[in-house]
């Protein structure tokens, strides 16, 4: 009996391009959604003028849990951006990686004590926080197993979803971050 090669499924070049550029696609979709939702909110409020100004008084006057959430998010963003750009596998990456895990945990857990986007109920952003709480230990476990592919996927997706997408929607008109940077 002749030997035949195992059959492989042929993937379309389009699907391969989507897989290769998935992170960029997520970022572009998030920015487009943000712009559309922001525009709708601003039109509903009579198109007030938008001016950049920095007023941290709303944050200073906020409850401690919100301060912890914002501090964790800012630290997570800074550490995460550095980790994505820095050389992987070195001691600094490991030390800052654990710091990033801690700040992400603070950010995700503190979000469960904050409501307001959806009245006094949880919003879709809380689903991202729940996802982070579940995936965060999986990303650490993957690194400890030396499963670099899974570790990279988990951590990059958390940075994109937890920091960029959720973070972008904290800047919707009418929310605190909007009032800190663009309030009238």
C-alpha cells in the first residue's frame, strides 16, 4: 500500500492575515466604537465644546477604591507597555511581570466595587475584569511551565482588552476620566 501524506486543511490567505494582525484589528475596532459612542453621547448633550485641560480634583475627591483602581490601571499600563517593548526572558522582565500581575489584579478586583456606567449595576467592562481575574493566573502558570506561546497570548490579550479597550471606554464623555482631561 502506498504511503500518503496526511491531508492538511488549506487556510485562506484572508484568515491568515486576520490571525496575524488580530491585535491591530482589536485596537482599530475599539477606537472606532469609542469614537461612535462618544459622538452619540456628545450629540445627545448638545455638542459641548471639547477643550483639553487637566483637573484632577474629581479624582482627589473620589473614594479610596477609585483611587486604587486608577493607580493600578496607570501602573499596569506603564509597566505593560514597557514589558511589551522590552526584551523578554530576562530577570527584569520577570520582576516587572510579577509587578504587572499585581497591578492588574488590583485594577480588576477594585473595578467590582465601582459602578456608574450602567447605573448601579455592573457593565460590560466588569466582564473584562472577570476575564482578567480568570486569565491572569493562567498566564502566570503558562510562564512557569515555560509555555511561552500561551503566556504571550494571555498577557498580550489582557493588555489589549483590559488596558486599551476597557481603558479607552473610561474616557467616554460624562465619565470621570473625561471630566479630568476634557471637562468644562
